[in-house]
C-alpha cells in the first residue's frame, strides 16, 4: 500500500511539471467519455419514448389500414387508398379469429371547424365506434364518451381534443356548446385527455371525434372506412393474429393468389423495432465518435509519457541504480498514464450526465441514464491508460544506470 501511495505521489508531481500537455491528453479522454455517455443516454431516452408512444396507442394493438401503407423508422405513410374496407370487416375479424379480443372500426377526414366567429381549418375529424376508448386507450378529461345510442342513432355529438378546445373556447367550459363541422351542427359532449403525438407524428390532441355512423352518413356519405383497430389476446399472439386477419380479409375482399392486398396490417411492434434500429444506429455512430476520441486521447497520453521518459532519464537511472525493480518502473508509468485517463473519464462522466439531463429536459424526453455508457467509459478509460503507458514503460526499462552516468 505504501508503495502504491509513493508511486501515486510521484505521478502527481510528474503531471505538475507537464500541466499543459497533461491537460491536452485528459481532454481527449474527456471528449470521448462525454460523447459516449450523452449518446447512450439520448438513445435510451428515445427508445423509452417510443415504448411510451406505443403504450399510448393501445395495449397489444394491431391496425388494419385501408390501402397500401409504408412503415419506416420516421412513422407510417399512406401510399395508396382503397374503398373496400367496411365496418362489417371489423365484425368478421372479431368473429373469425381466436386471437382477437376486440375490434373498433374507424374513419377520418379533415374538415373546417367553426365555433361562433372562430374558424379552424383542416382539423382531423374521426368517426369512431363506442369501444374506441377501450381499444385505443383514450380517456375523457371532461364530459362523457360516445355511446352505443349516439352511434346507432347517428347523433350529431362531438368530443374535442385538448388543443381544439383551447383554440375554440379558451378557458370557457365547452360542454353543451355547439360547433359546426363542414356546416353541420354538433353538440360538444366531452373533452379528451391530452395524449401528445403518436408514432406517425400525428398530434392526437388536435382532432375531434364523432360517432362512426354519423361520420359516414352526415359528413362523407359513403359506406367504407379507413381503419380497424384490433386488440390481440396478448403480445405473444400478435404474429398469429396478424396472419389470421390477413387470410380473413383476403377472402372477404376476394383477393386472388398473387394479387396484392388492398389493405395493410400494421403491427406497432414492427414500427417500434424500426425506430429502435434507427436509435441503435445513432448509438453506434456515437460509439464510433467516442472511440475515435479515446484513440486520440490514447495517442496524447502516449506522446506525453514518451516525453516524460526522455526528460526523466536521470531519475529513472538513479532509481535503477539504487535498486528499484523493473516492475516498480513499469507500475509507476502505468499509474501515471492511468491517472490521466481516469481524470478525463471522471470529469467526462459528470459533464456527460449534466449535459444529458439538460438536453432531455429541454426536449421533453424521458430522463434515462444508461448504465452501459458508464461501464463502457470506465473500461475504455482503463484501456486508454494502459495502451498509452505500456510502450513508455517498456522504453523506460531500456535505460541503464551506466548510460545515464556516462551522459
């Protein structure tokens, strides 16, 4: 223990004599640690946010979308539409599949809304079934939800998203008020809770909801829908439910073998996996940048340690002459190089956590601290210190006391 403390004291004194060079070597390790921790925390936060977005959409949710849809990491984009998906398809899916708990048909289109003299342009109006709240995990913040009687009687009632309420009524109570949707009067019966944006980037608070039959008969005057929301019996049967649903719909829509589907079944876990892959790619790029910084730091440590060996030949020769063992020389130089890497890593960890917390809070992301970033930065700092100190230590061993005396 006394030998370790002695070597540590000598290491500190050596770095005192090379302050600027030591600071530059520490900076390389510092930047590598900061970039690694920030990227790891940011990636973990974005993955967590994606999981929360999936949970907001509904538990074990599968979406059947009319037409062809492209699924990619940035969301879901409609490629082509179709008019073959009907409310009866939702009933057939529930009756024909053993893996489905519930189905909820839905359709939507943008319309202008008006309350008094105030007009909102291009607001998404959703025609929904009464079980929409259960399937899609929606809750009412005020008033009541659309009922079976509302839907069967095609009543002109509407539920407003949180942002729509704020835009139309401000702080006033909207319950019982009348708004116009495409010049058709609707009575406000409730307000939805705040949900935020979904996986496709749609602001779920900037839309309104009316009974599906009212939507089809009074607003668009057609009998086809745009989507069916499906709740599977559990996460483990989603794949089986998806295949069974495709078979049922292909038979109902009379799609022949070899023909493309006129619908798209979207498993949100697939979309989440795409987003996770994108975040992992960012994580990999961050790890590469951190590795480069660590390598630069290692080269900085290597250069300063070689310089120390050259300028401390007399000290090393005297130590060898008075009986210092080879392992003492090696241990001292490894400790000096490890001190540089550890100092850079320690400061980098603190700075990385602070920067991560500020960034995540500023962008309203879930605050997550990735343990992998700490573990990797610690291992990397040790590796950098060892790599930067091995060669100088070996070079120091080649110094013989007699050569120093002659010089």
